[in-house]
């Protein structure tokens, strides 16, 4: 693939949790239409990177820009309005509300009733399982269904950029495959994806480019194909 | 069509109830003691449903309701008793004062969660009480007297109906949904673009303002206010009503308020046992029905529809929502 216009840009981003220096000068670019993966071990700073982008945590220095606009200090609820949706780690669905209500809350920032209805159909077509369970309480869904709901809910914001945090967590291998092919479909329909995964093999399979994080620093970056065959990556993350 | 019909039925039932009670009071069928308790039920319904908005629907645990009620009661009473201005102004000022206090208390304390918020709001309630006890302008510990007796059945009735309508419409609006999502999972709510601080404070302020309204009504019925009327025990009473009725159920709050007020009227002759019985009630409901009598469900006319469906032997049109 050729040069793409940068949708999201992180320049020298640092994050501290109290005395802990979690992100140590991250530089990262996501181009329009790409799937970019962040891989790395527990505590490397993958989730922290996503949370810094979505504004849930504050950066201590550095610059995050989206479509050329500085969003470093923008509060989380305004970042969603700009077209960045996050599917949080552990899904975090609204467990006591119905599937329908969860999806409706996804469209909370929107006022275009017609568009919301269309997107609702689009989400339910993509996840037929959710259509079957539309008036069921979300907390009673299986893990895989909850993950689908979390993705569907994020789609309801009609995002340009979707941040996915560990979508494979706690899912059976077959379901992981399904979820990942759905992520690819969403990307092919025009949504840019930034994906955080421990399952490096799957992540590199669907990504165009990837970054490898180690203790708050980016240690490797490049095309997913290149990284998948890189000796260090193989050894550390692909079990080869 | 169906929606209009059920609204019409509800209006009719309310109108009949209103007229029957008014006639009962006029003709002496409802005696003084029960009139007092009837008004108290009304005031308690407002208190319970407004506390439910904060504790049940938004998922914050506030124990400051007695404080907000006191702010409303005293500022309303100042308008009528000390300044000689009309009662409607007292209602407005009482609600505004309580709502404003809600903003001031809510902004810093709603960053706290669970137990900490409970302790902070509990402290607020006690501060209000102690401050009132030390202001001579409102009578200090001996209380504020000679508040005009204004409250009658229509005022209570319409205050209750309007309060419930306000809370119901709020809950059913997208703002209410936002509050529910904050209760369910505040991080996810934030990621859906919901300004969680705003909604926590908003629900808190509406709840506080309605508690203020209850305070104004209270002041203009009893005509005497004493700081000790607004002790923690009052908040506890309201909390029991909300818990017994069901956190997150508006009709539950109504049921809880009616039940507890009537029960406490019957227990008036054995005041020393009242709190014991309250505590027992709370324990029993926590053990056997932790979600409250109604849980999060609402009583509505859909029940009649369902019953009608059964009687007609037909399956009513199933509503997915």
C-alpha cells in the first residue's frame, strides 16, 4: 500500500500514573483506512495508549492530533463526537439494560433519527445474534455476544476511527476468528481501526501495519507482514 | 392511539382520586389525623422519588436529602413568614435554593464514589442542621414559627403529580438514559460521549430541588420548623421507602412512601419500637427481596392490557420496547 494521509498522530506522548511512567514518548501514526495493531506483553502500555487517545486518561506531555486537529486536552465525551469510538477492554456493556438499549446508548451523541435507524439495521445485519436477543438483558449474553454488542455499540456512534482494546480476551478460538473477520469487514466498509491485542498472531494477520510496545516504548514498527517474520517478534510473541 | 388511551385512563383515575379525596375532606369522612397523614404521604412520595432519581437511577449514594429539604423549607419559610411574600414565590425560592445547594455540594462530592459520597452528603446534612440551629434570624434551636398555613389537598396533589411527571419524563428522555448508563458503567458511558460529571450533577440537582419543594410544603403545613426535624433519621426514613419500593423504580418509590408513611402512622402509639420495626423491615426486604418490592420494574397500564389479552384469549400485540 502507498502513502496514506494520517488520520491520527501521536508525537512524543508521555503518560504517568502517579509515580509510574507508563508511556515513554510514544510516536505513532494511523492512516485513513488502515488497520494498525499495537502488540506487546502485559503492562507494555497498549491499553494506556488507547485510553490516552480517547481522552479517558490525561497525558503528561506530547501531542495527539486527529485530522490535523490537536485533541490532546479534549475531554473524552467530546472526542467521541469527533468520530473516535473505543471498544473498551473487558467489553463494559451496560449489563442491566437490554441489547436494544445498549445500542441506543451508542447513538447517544447523534440526533439524526433516520441515520440511527439505518445504522441499527446495519449493526443487526452484521450481528444476527444480537437481533435474536434484541430485548434480552445484556448481562445474560455470552462472552462472544457481549463482545459483538460492545463493537455494535461503538459502531452506533458512526466512527471514522475505532479503537479496539483486546477484543479476543476470554473468547474461544472459533469466536476470536469470527470477531477478527468482523473487524476486517468493518474496516473494508471504511472505518479505520487501531487494534490492541495480546493475540499477536491474529492481530498481525489482519493488520496492515503494526507497532510493538515494550515497557512504555515502541521498539519495533513496520508492515504487519514484515513484523510477523521478524526474528524478535517470532521469539517473543508468536511462540516460534 | 393506545398511548393516548392510557394517558386518558391515567388522567381519569387521578381526577377521580383527587375529587373523591377532596369530597372526603370537605364532608369530614377523612378526619384530621388522616388528613395529616395523607399530606405526609404526598411529601414523602416527593422525597422518595427524588432520592430514587439520585440513588436508584443515577447510582450515586446520597444521604443528604434531609439537608436539601431543610434548605428548601427554611428558605421558603423566610419568604412567607419573615418577608411576608406570597406562597408561590416561596415554592420557587425554596426549590432554587435547594437546587443551588445541590450544585455546590454535588460538584466537589460527586467525584467521590459509593461510601465516600454517602459520608460526604451525610456530613452536609448535619452541617445544614447545625448551621440552622445557630442562625437567630430563623429562630435558632427553638425554631421558626408563624409560617402561614397554606397547604391544602390540591396543592399537595398537584405538587406530587408534577414532581412524578418531571422525574418520569426526565428518566424516559435521552438525559435519563445517560444517567442510567452512568449507573451501569461510567467508563463505558464516557466512551459513548456522555459527560458523566454533568449528568451526575444534573440528577443530583433535580433531586435536591424536589427535596426543597417537599420542604416548602412541609413548612407551610406544620407552620413551625425546627432544625431537629431535619436530622439524619429523616434521610433514613426516605432511604427505607426507596429501598423497600425498589431502587430504580418510580412507582416503587410511590408504593414505598405510602407503605412506610401509613405503617409509621399506625406505629405512632409505640414510638420506641418504630425504629426497631423499620430496621427489621429493611433487613427483611434486604434478605427476601433485595431489589425492593418492584425491583426496577414499573407498574403501568400494560398489566391491564396483558390481563385483557388473557381474558380475550388473544395474545396482545407484543411490544419489543
